[in-house]
């Protein structure tokens, strides 16, 4: 004969069922995140943003744990079971082998940016060439980049995998979603892995275009007013970055006034200034 459940027993069973459902949901989320990391690793490798064992990826699983790529393996050939789960101190909770040697850099972003859910680090050849040449990507040139990223600053060199690198990044992390690492590569972050990865692609594309423009006489640099208009359009494009025209150090006005730091500019001032002069003639806003 079927025994009637007491109220307390029923409540206990309900809680158990809810916990089981929650465990299944978390397992499904984690397996989807594992799949995403493998796909992005493949894509980075195929597009030449990394070669050999370069680069690393991570995502937040929940407030206490991240999923990260293992060290010293090709990120183009990852399988979901290769990834490691660590806590926010980098202690491995699940998975074999060692996590990325750059885990400190990933944890720095997660600690300083509650909005960040994913990190991509790679060595895209042209953007890395800018980083090697000591040049930030801070010219106001492409609307897409101004809207989505603002300035892409250059963090001074720090030994990869150490606190030295984190110290050089720390002042930039709160206000930038993409950063060049001097003599090293690029790191990007996002509200999910797709956003972080798209930013990585955008940085490399911007660097390629800027380099090509140098060969064609130098880029046409936008005015501060045009930068302001693009920043004002961020909400229209669903971009939540805060900021103002001072976000981009190099506008046509700063070039015309010679008000540019020597660090990010090397030999291209002449080409850029030519572009600035062109714009000041062609735009009605410049008086
Ligand atoms: P890991 O394989 O340890 O993640 O390192 C790759 C890399 O790109 C270091 O900068």
C-alpha cells in the first residue's frame, strides 16, 4: 500500500529534485562553454592569430570558477576534456595537467572586471608587430574600432606568466577591452567568449589596415568631433562602453598641434599629419 508523504518529506524530495535539476543545468552550461573554447581555439589557429602552442582562452563558469586552456598545447586542436577548471586563485579543481602559464593575467581581469566573462590571449602577427615596435593602436581612424574598443593601449613589457605582466596591465584593465602587450601579443575580454574573440579579430584587422595605410601615404585621422559623434552612437549600436573623445589620444587636432606622446608614434607622424590636414579641409565642423 502506498504510504502518504508527510509535508516535511515532500519538501525534502522537492529540494533534492531542484538540486538535481540545478546540477544538470550547470553540467550542460559547462559542457557548452568547453565546446565554445575548443571552437574559438580552432578559429584562432586557422586564422593565424596563434601558431604552435601560442595563446590561451578562459571563461567564467560561475562566480567562483573559471574554465581555462592547458599550458603548452596547440589551441587549434583542443578537445573539451583537455580544459581545466580552477578557482579564482588559479588552484586546479578539475582536469589533468597544468593550466595556462598566463592564468594570472586571466585572473586579474576576472578580479577587476565583474562584467568580464571571457578572455582571449593570442599573438596575431600584425597587432603583435605594433606591440613589438612599441606602438599603441590609438589613432582615431576606423569608426568600428572607435565605437567598439576606443583606444587599444600598449601595456609596457612584463615577463609573460608573472605578476610583472599583471602590474603593467592593471592600470588599463578597468577601462579597456583590448590591450597590446609589449613584445608579446594581445589580450581581449568580453561579456562572453564570442565578444572577446571578435575583439581579438578586430584588433588584428585594425593593425593590418593601419599598416597598409602607412604604405599608402598614411591614414586619414578623424577629428575629435567625429570621434565624439561615434562615441555618442555607442548606445545605438548596443555598446555600453563609457568614454569621451579623450579616449583616443590621436585625432587630427592632436596631430596638427604636435600634441602626441613619443611612445606610440615612431616614424609615421608625417603620414598621419598629412591625413589630418586633408580632413581639416574636407569637414565643415573644423571651422
Ligand atoms: P600557455 O600555453 O601556457 O597558455 O602559453 C601560451 C602563450 O601564448 C604565452 O604567452
